[in-house]
C-alpha cells in the first residue's frame, strides 16, 4: 500500500455510518483534553506553518512540534534520507533554530492561530533539556499555547560517551527530573524501542515524574548502496519510520500498558489508516502521533479523524475512549 | 482530447493562488521523447497556480514504495481544449519512475502541487541565457515562453552526455534567438560541457542573467562560472526529497547568507530555485566531475605502415 490513488475519499465514505456526528472522538492525554486522538509527530510537521498552506492547522487536536534544542542546530550533511520497504530511514541531526529563535518566530504564529502545541525538547545534557524547558515556560507561563512538553530522550548524551539517554533507565530518569523541576505543563517522555527492556525505562521515567509516555521514536537502521558500498546516509545509521515499524510500536505500547495500565500513552509509529489508530488504542494508547504518513499525504490528520468517526459509527462505538486498552488475549 | 472517464473528488486545499493542492488527476497521455518520458495529466488547480521552476509530488504504486516522487513542471496549459493540463518529463531510473512509465491514459494519479519556489522573473529588460542539462531543459522551455512573452531575448545552451539525451532540440530552436548544443562525446553540437561555451555565449548574446536546470554538478559549474563572469544566476537544484512539502528537512542545501553565515535550506520549500552564487557548493557533496580537458583531445596518432610492419 503506497499511494492514495486507490483510497476512498472521506467525502465518499461519509454517509455510510448512521450516527457519525454522535461519535465522541475526544480523549484525554495526561491531563491534556483533546477533541480527537490524532496528533502530529515531532519532526514530521515542521513548525506548523508549512502545513497551514494546505488547511487550518488548528483543526489538528495538537501539534507536536519539531524538537527544540538550547542552541541552533545546523543538522547533518546530506544525504539525510533513504526510502526503505514501507518506510524510510532518516538522520536529520535535529536541525532547528534553537529555543530563542523558536520562541521569537514560531511560537507567536502558533499562538495567534490558536494551535494546541506539544513542545518537543531535545538536548545533549540534563542542563540543556532543563534550559529549554525553562525558556519555554518563560515564553508561555500561562500555558496558553504550549499545553505539554514531550521530552525526546533519543539524543546522544555528550556527558556519557554519546550514549542515548533513553537507553539507560537511570540517565533517562535524571533528564525527566531535570525537566520536571521547571515544567509547568504535563510532560511526556518519548522513548526508543532500541532497548532490551522498555518497561524498565518507562517505569524509571514515570517514577522520575513523567506524566505520560510517547512510544516510540524511530528504530535504528542502516541502508548500504550495493554498488558504491557506501551507507545511504551521511550519518551511516538512521532512524527507521513509517508502516514498517508499526508492529514494533504497537508491541511496545502493549507491553508498557500491560505493566503500567494507569500511565497515559501517546502511540507513535507507522500510523497510516484508521485501523492503525484502533490498534494503538486497543494496545493501550490514549491518542496517536502521525509522522511519516504526513509526508505521503499532507491531509492525513483530518482524513484519519473522519475515517475514525466512520469506523466507530459503523460499529456502534459511542466514544473512542472505550477502545483504550481493549486488546483481548487468547485463552491459554 | 477525450472527456474524462472518471468523476473525481475535487482537489483538496485552499483557494489561494499561492498554495498547493492535493488532487486526483487523470492521465491524459504518456509518450516517449528520446530516452525520456513525457506525462500529461489533468489538474486544473495545479495548472492555474503553477509557475516555471515549481514541481509536483506524484504518489507511486511501485512495490513497497511509500514516498511520493518529485517532478519539475515542464509546462501547463490554461486555455483552449487542453486547459488545465500539466506536463512533466522524466527519466525512468528507479522503481517509482519505472512504475510511472507504465501508467495508461485514464489512470488516476494522486498529485500534490504546485510546490517550491518559481524562477524569479526579471523586473527590467535584460537578455536571458537558459542553460539546460539532460531532462533539466524541460522546465526551461516553460520558463523561456514566459520570458519571451515579456518581450525579453532568450538564448539557450542545451547540453547532455550524448545526442539522444538532448531534450527538445526543436523547442529550443523555436524559442531562442540562438541555441548552442553541447555533448560530452561530441555526437551533437560542440564537444564538451555547457560551461565550456558559457563565457563565449554570455559575451555573444549580451546575457544579463543566467537560468539553469540540470544535474547538480552542472549547476555548480554554471554557478561558479557565472560568479566569475559577474552574471546573476538562478538554478533549480535536485536533492533527495522525503516529503516535498517542507515537513521533513531531508532535502537541504547549504546557503550562504548576506552575513556570510551558512544555513541549511530546504530545497522543497525555500527552493528548488536558488541564487546559484549563494549556494555554498564547497560544503555540499556536489563534485564537478572530470572535465573534458582532462581527457585526450586528439585521437591517438595512427601508426604508419613502416611503424606497423617495419621496412619491407
Ligand atoms: C524526518 C523525521 C524527523 C524526525 N524528527 C524528530 C524529532 O525532531 N524529534 C522527535 O522526537 N522525533 C522525531 N522523529 C520521529 C517521529 O516523531 C516518530 O517518532 C517516528 O517517525 C515514528 O512515527 P512514524 O512512523 O509515524 O513516522 C522524526 C521522524 C522523521 C521521519
């Protein structure tokens, strides 16, 4: 499944369900009230402005913005991307203007448009993460626009041989404690699946004060050009995303939800169709983030909302919330 | 032209002239042009909004392919029987383009566009030199029409590796005051690269601006040549794109600002048309490649009978 050519247009789907208008799509994510469970994924919606060329982005339940760092980041050299079966590999290197420029240029636009923002924070050290959180709180102390933080823990820690924060429960917890001490909004910890025991990391960050979890970030991968023998990416390794990683993401959500059913989860990885959203909800997510599919279809968010409404209406499901955590195990 | 067989959902997007749409587009025709393919499709909103230099993103149904493929717009028609059609030219060199080279008339394609920055048009009278390499000439014919319609003089340099890869010989001749053809192997026109004839052509045509489209190494050479000659240069670059809509940050080019600082700019939304003099080419992986001068100019001298057989 690649192109949209053969997909039904939502306008055509509309009308099949009897009570579409009555389906309640609203959800709650760690205290953040949302009109529907479809969010964007960090790094896949740029600053919001780019997508606003297509439609009013304040229609999106919440926009998770591209990760923000303390200092401006130029990012990695090209090539930064390679297409893979049902997915893509990327290594962007967190290119972003830095928190000061983001606060000066991007935040005012998002505020003026009334967009609900989840600010993604990245850093090289605990102090970095904290500094970004502090700057964001200072810029929006009433949380009028920035409704939550998402702490991107898939960054190399310069103070520990470049080891990724999310790979070590105690280091991940240290970052979360640092951000917690200054955070004025609910805080999600975004984890990687590239660990032996994701539940251990999840438990550590929740104990350190994370209000919820985003599961998962990209999965580390590699592509080699068979002719030249060179890695496809300048960075050698990159993050795999798209439908290719969906089963991994669903598994992680299910594992963590099973171990800690009370912890809110934002599911992320390969969402392309309404039935993918349903899988994440059933696995235990309260909402989902859509990343790579945005690249294929800029209208994916609004389309998923309509498809979800239809899917629920056709099955007499009154509210999407009743689906959360409803994965029925096989009898032994 | 036959009437559309499909009743298609309307294009999605805003009504503003400067915004892209996502549209279901009926294929009107697909034909060979030398080694390349020309694809025409019906896309009223895209045809109405497009400007030379912009591109479209086409969803492909090749096995396992997820991402759209970008194609420079080679022409649009806004009037007459063909109103609302858009043409793209491509080389079937990967699975996505190979799939696209098999679509049939009346098939429906999912297309987003127009995207990216157009070539800026001169605001005063100036002679324009258009330089195309391979299928990169396609959007230049579209640009050339606009420039000629503004009453400007257009000259062209059209280059390729070999004669059959020269695109649009007739269009080039029709459009421009003069055309210089170059091929790497000398099978057509001047033997060499487009840059080998750049300085002479600029002098002969009195060009005050250069527009170029083609492979990045050619654009680098043209840009550097124009900087040396002191001629403003606009180039439409090709970078690997993930989304084409400014969301993924994979297609960046390093651009030097007026303050000298280099920043990574997205080809899909801040380009693909850039001021060639501002691209920090030395910070890209674009290499100039071997020049024709590096190769022996003359065929090796033929041995004589005496040398071959000795005195007999
Ligand atoms: C091009 C690209 C850039 C990304 N940038 C970020 C980022 O800045 N911060 C972050 O937390 N995740 C980033 N991600 C990861 C996504 O947010 C998401 O977790 C991942 O892609 C899986 O979801 P998907 O399959 O829907 O894309 C990026 C992903 C892609 C493809």
